[in-house]
C-alpha cells in the first residue's frame, strides 16, 4: 500500500479521535451536576433568617415573601404545588409539594389562627394564608430557618453563631418550642405512627419500612395509585406519612 494512502488513513483516524474527545468534553461540560437534599440543606441551613422574622403573640414567623425570594435566589428552578386540602370535621389541613433541583419535599399544616389553634369553618383567606405558611414550612424543612426549630438563635455554621439577636427560639412557621409541639412533632415521630389500612394495618411505619429503598418504592407506588384506591382518603394519608418519614430521615441524616 502506498505511503500516501497510509498517511491519509492515519490522518483520518487521528481527526476522528479528536472529534470524539471534543464531543465528550462538550457533553461533560453541559451535563448538569446532581444536587442532593444534603447539598440543599448545606446551603440553606447556613442562612441567618433573624432579620426577616416577625413576633406575633407568642410565636415568631418567617416572612414567606423573603423565604421564597431567598429560595429562588439560590435555586431559581424551584417549584411547588398545593395538593388537595383535607377536611377534619369543621377544620381543614393544607398540603404542599415543594421541588428543589428535582428533590421533592412534602409538607402539611392545619389552617390556624395566630394563637396556633385550628380555625373552624375557615374561609378562603384563611386557607390562602395557611398555604403560604405551609410552603414556608416546607422551605424550612429544606434548610432555610430550620435552626429555630432546634432552639437556637443563629445557624450552627453561621459566622454569627456566637452572637445573640433577641429573636426567641420559637418556630418560624407556627411550631412552638414547647415539648407538646417541637419534641413531639409528627415530622420526627412519624416512624411510630400506625399504618391506617391495608395488610400492614396496625403496625408502625418504623416496623414495616426498614430501608430507604423500600421507602422510595412505596412512595412511588402510592403517588400513582392513591387517587384510584377505594379508600382514597386513607391512601392519601398513608402517602403523606411515607413522605414525612422520608423527610424526617433526611433531616436526621439517615437517608
């Protein structure tokens, strides 16, 4: 074979290899990095929220407009949707799903007044306010302002963690610091909750769900099937408990 042809073949091979390498570099450069709940927590939990709270009665609230603005400043692709409200006698519970970088947080909140008591026969404005407070609570579970739940005045990793600002250590979203609310929060005790229906009825979630994989599988199943289940309300409650269990594990560093 003539040398000129061999040289041509070699040149084509080298050129083809360069094209492949350039393509791989381009794909790697444009592939978005995966952001985990741990990453989100690491970012948001460092933010000091004390200058954006308001004391109303015995409770301290985090401004929902500021919370959303701060969330979007860090994660502009965040989104949320309000789920079907649940009726409890003459009171109501609102629910929200917050998605940050593909990570979903589920949160719930009773429609309450400024005394932290359920509002009987709530009107539209009561529900609207509760939804925004519920969204703020979901953002707190993602990390923003969660340190106040833990009875601290500033984030552990903040540069101001040795200073005090006078903000009382009460929940930014209507969870009281007292034992009957903070220490017994369903967020933390959901593993002890009893499964409301089905083959595992009567057992606790902690007994049945033993691995993160089982929990994820159960959540995906009930997200697709709760609407068509004959016990729709129980199925929705079950899905909510599963998601609460998942979020509590994230907060406690289990998953």
